């Protein structure tokens, strides 16, 4: 296995790389990045990042651009965004609910709804 990563760890690394590229692009910091730059944000080994980016290119999730840089493809932006939202869903829910919604049937617990109205209407 390249870089000694098992398939699950490789997937975790890919998710992290996609999230970082999505976040940086979305914030307007960097549209594309070098493997070294991605490694600084993720804490992953640069060789692992290079390998993961090569896999992402092969899967159509990223594109190699000039200067050894990579950017997300349209599918990569969608996938990176989805993974970013999943990763930070708990934090977003706490912020949206001002500490949490106590209605177990509320759609906010599935991540399928807009910000919960319960916190704004005093429902418990």
C-alpha cells in the first residue's frame, strides 16, 4: 500500500485534503495549493498529500494546474463541501441553537433543515 496507509486511513486523509481545499477556496484565500501547502494545513506528511491528490485527480475530484498546484474540480467542490459540512455539523448546530435543541423530533438533528426555530420560540 502506498505510503503505508490502509484504505480507511487513506479515505480519512482524502476527506481532510478535500475539506482544506474547499475551505481555502470558499474563504477566498487560495483557489489552488501545492501539496506542501495542504500538508501545513492538515498536518499530514507531504508525500501522503501528494499521493492523495493524485488519487483525487484520478477520481475526477481535483485537477493539477500549473506550478505543481492542485484545485478542486466541480465534483471535488461538491464532495469537499459535503464533507466539510458533515465535519462541522455539531459545531454549527450548537451555534444555531444557542446550546442545543431539546426536541428529539426536530429536523435539525438530521442536518436536513435550516436553523432550528425552537431556540427562537422558546420551545423545549
